[in-house]
């Protein structure tokens, strides 16, 4: 507290002097007593001068606390510092400014940046919002551009949709070391062809609530640091970014899931999830039964039965191997939960049998000091998960084919090896890559049917010259070849793509820096298309396009 001498204090001092000297008052003359009082008054005046000086120092400090030193040109960077007093808590719980006993010692204080204050406000409100989208314009030699084998030839110049993700987080509880947040995520696609773009599952305009869940910290006594969540959610997808599919992907159903993430267990972290996913199992002869249905939704619902399924997934990640090197192992088992009607229809041979399926693998990661990285993945799967390995377009390894389940899966197995990453070849040259080798025996192929053996390789590289932090010029080159063998007959398909691009961007990383605006010219060629039977417009096997696309996340 500040010292503020007043008339009351002077009177108190005079009274104290009179009382303390009452024993000798009888021996003092009036002149002696007046001299004593004058001495006491002179001492008080000296203390008042010191207190006034100290008060002036405090006023200057208070003014300086409100002063922010801006950067050059007056533009704030967020790193400017603001001085604030450090508070102490008294015995009765009241919060007061730190005090000092001598004028020469300044009160305790702390410096905060504008970024610190901004983060505090965000944490206090508890609401955050993040998202992603890509969109653009393109035209081709054969009318509207068409995408071909993105999952095998790469993304640049080969994407013609406008995908988006919108994720909302709201903190709903934060006390006693326990925290809870509500999360809602919307994603979908906006058509780029027509003026009217109403959301419709059977069109290119899509919208869904892919996540609605509550996530918490501090509620699990055995893992207070872990994220414990309940709701429509899943463990994080692991994406092969240049090919736009996920080597690890769990589809959460409309019911719910429950999971634990980032549970520190030994040298690594454990992720565990139990997920529901119901499937539409098709009647064996559904193609002939439903071919006359004019509406797409009616055809999908025709001759199907709903089958409940559940999957348990375990991932053990971030196991340190060496400096900047780590290992992850993962596995998932999906199983059908049939009712009596489901069993009867399967046993009668009328409907496809929904069989249990597993997938497992390991990922070896290494980060380089210059910002580059490499990841090597080895995977194996059986039944419907194995069928995903043989897909040319996306190669997502999921239990169903979207929401559908069909085909005679015969307990065949498939395998694949994946390498992806980006490396700085020089300070001004960077290259990213995605290489995949896959093969399998006696699986069900969604293109060539049951008892298919397959082997395929796909390779995409993207070297670029770095002009500066905001400009790059490069090429993306893609090639794939796959052979499916059924009943002694071989079906072959291959293709290649060449894209020349220049990008306006922020940061030099090809895979990890956005926003980005890319101008491109692309040539696409489909060869020996005996597996997908794909054709461009006018029944042609090639296409040349030019365009500009933006991609941003925040």
C-alpha cells in the first residue's frame, strides 16, 4: 500500500509522543516540549518527501505498463511486450499488487507478448475454429476436365472438386485439472459445374457431420494426460497426401465411438478406439434385381439388409528409435454383429456374408533437421480390408465399400509397402514423393470379382525450384501399372500424368505449408484400361487441361 501521511497521522504521532513521555512530562518545560514536537514533525516531513518520490516512480511504471512498442512502420507483430504487475494472494484470499518496503526496490512484474494475451483470451473463451478447403478453375481439350486415377497418378492437375472441412471446438468445463470440449466437424464437397448447388448425396454437392463428440482430459485416473472421447469420432486418419487416400482409416458410424488417445504408456503413446459402423449388405443377385431402378438412392437401397458391425483399433506410436526417428505399430479388427434375420438370409445364400476382417502394420518415421521427412509403411490385411488395397482410384482400406458390403470375400490376403516424404535436395530445390507397391492373392476385387490375384505399383514425384519463400516452379510426374488375374485371365491397366506448375505460397514445404495458389498445365493418359474401363470424353484415352487452384487450411 502507498504511504499517505495526513493530519490524522500527525495527531496520532503527537499523541503517541505525549503518552510515551508522560513519565517525564512533569520535569519538562513548555519550551522543551515544543522543541520535541518540532523534532517529530521534521521527521514526518522527511518521510513525506520520500513517499511522494516513491509515488511518482509508481505513476511512471503504471504509464509504462500501458505502452506497447510497435515494430517498424507501426505494424504490430504479436511479439511486442506489455509489463504487468505480479499479484500475490493474502491470507484471506484477496488478490493485491505486490508491495515493497523500500522506495529503491521496484515491485515484482512480468512481461507478456500480445500473442500471450491473445492466447489467454482464446483459452478463457474456450472456442476455436479451424478448417480446410480447395477450389479452382480449369478447362480441357475435351470439354470439362475429368479426374483419372488420383490415387495412383497424383493430385496436381487431377482434382476437379471443391472439398472442405469445418471443425468447431468449444470448451465446456475446465477446473481442478479436468477439462472437457465439445467438437463438431462438417465436411463435404461443393460442385464447380452448375449455378445451383443444392446438397444431395447423389450429386457432387455433399455435406455431412463427420464428427460430433466430447473429448476430455484428466478424468481417467490411470491416464490423466490422455484424451478420452465419446461420440461420433475415430482415431486420426493417416494420409498419403500426394495420392489423396488413407493407409489408416476408420469410418465412424451414426451411432457412437469411444476412444483414448495420447495415453503415455512406456516409451510411446497408446491410442485405442471402439467404433460402430453399420453396412448395407447386398443380395447376391442385386444387380439384376435393381437395374431397372431409375433413382440412384432407390438402386442403393434395393435388395439390401442392414448389418451392424463393430471394430476395435489399437495404435502404439512415437516409440523413439534414434534421434528424430520413431516407430508406430497398429492393428484393427472389424466384426459383424448379426441378428437372426441377417443370419438366416446369409445361410440361405440370398445375401452376401459379412465376414470379419483385420488390418495391421507398422510405420517408421524420420524427420530431418532442414524440415524434410521420410515415412515407410508396411501393411497386411484380409477380406474386405484387403479389397481396398487393389483399388486404383483411392485404395482406402475400409471394412465396407463406402456404406455397402458385397462380394464373396474368400479370406484372401493383401500386402503393401509405402514410402512418402519430402527432402531438400539443395537449399533451393525440394522434392516430395509417394511410392506404393501392393499385391494380394485370392481377394475380392470390386473391379474384377472374386478370387482375384493382383500386383500393382504406383509412383509420384514432385520436384520444385524454390525462387523464394513465396514462389516455386516444378513438375509432378505420376505413373502406375496394375495387373489383376482371375481364372487364368489377366486384366492390365496403366497410366501416366505430367503436370507443370507454378505456385504462390507461404513457406517452402511442398506438403506442409499452406495457403497455396497453383497455376498448372496437365497431360493425362490412360493405357490398357481393362480393370476400370475408364474413358475420357468422346471415348478418348487422354486429356490436356490448364487451370488454377487454391488450397488452404487454418
